[in-house]
């Protein structure tokens, strides 16, 4: 390997942010929080350990994901309730907001829809920040634990990875065959998971989640949503996943309906305005 003479100068060039979000309209968090303060709970869904369950939250409703019995991370999928092809786009959410998301940031949908699906209005782990290892909470850098990677690495069948849990739950909700449902399962928001990249090798790492019972993350549904949440077999993801080894706990999803008209000035994000001609 030949190292060029100006290697240090090239490395010393300052980075620029790829997608400065300054031109995005910021969410009206004061309005959302005010609406949430008088909203009424209309449903709840318990996610058993090593399982997933679906839930629905309509545009303008709120949904909260809570840690209840013990530290537990969750893998969250979102679909447009009326078009399952419009689903959460982890990669572009990461590009727009960063590796981990928190209050005031959106979960964006896939191309060609590319619009906010949900907005985080409260996050009790917001205090965590970025730790000395480069770790933070609620990542959009992981994918979801899945039986194919597990097979490649361990030559073993395991059926309670988040990918399989989400597949079973989506199949049960939609009536789709599991092999069709799994094609709609997508990279997740890793709720409560503490992750980063190692500084020396750039490898994806996890560490014990700082979440404790009572912690929650809460969202405004920007469009009608079908949610799907898996209580990861990794538990708090302090040691292992993709097995029955880790201690696991349930998660709770609650949906809240605001009082009539309190959000009447909120407008649903339109489909992305690009004309889709691609220059042809
Ligand atoms: Zn998982």
C-alpha cells in the first residue's frame, strides 16, 4: 500500500453535513404537546417478550411505547395503513436526522412517498446524549435481528428474531402468507436500543440499554399508520440476541386520541412532490 504524501492534508479536510435539514418545516411541538395533554387513551397493545404485535394509530393520534417490567428494546416497523408499500425508511431518516433520533424528529417513509410518517414528541431517554463510546439511544443504523444473518453466522435455525416476529404479526394482521408478509418487513427504528460504531474498526455495536420501567417514547402519527413492534430476543441487548439466552420483558403500546378540533390546523404531510419523470 502506498500512502500519498498529502495523506494527512486530505484527512484534515473538514466534513460538511450531507443533508442540512434547515429547509424542513419544524414540527409544532408546542401544539402537539398541548393536544397530547388532553388526549384520551383509546387502545393499548402488550408486546410479549420475543414476539411482535401490530397496532393502529390514525393521523393526528398519538402512540407511546413504554418499558414496563424491565429493560427491553423494541424493533419498530411503520406502514401507511392504506398502502403497505409506504413504509418506514431507516436509511433516509438517518441521512436527514442522524444515527439516533429523538424529540422533534420524524420517521420518514420510503421513496417515492418520502414524507414524515410519525414525529417524536417526547423521549424520556433524551438525556442520554452520546456516550464516551459513541453510543446513543433509538438508532436508525441497525436493521433488525433476522434468522438469515443468524444462519450465516451460526448455521442454526432461530425463529424469534425480530424479523420473524414482525413477519408473523404482519401476516396475522393482513392475512398475507408469511413469505409475502416478510417482504414488507423493513429496517426498523431500534426503540430504546443503545448502539453505535466502534471508533477503531467502525463495527456496529450494542450495549446495555439505559431504559428502565417507566421510560417511554411518544409519537404523533402524521398519517394513518399500521405499526408493528417486536420485543427483541436480545432483551436489553447487553450481551446477545437471536437466541433465547437474554432476559426479556414485554413492551406496551398505548394510543391516544386528541379532543376534537384541537389539531384542526395540523395538515397531513402530502406525498413527496417530485414529478417522478427522472428526466425522461
Ligand atoms: Zn431484535
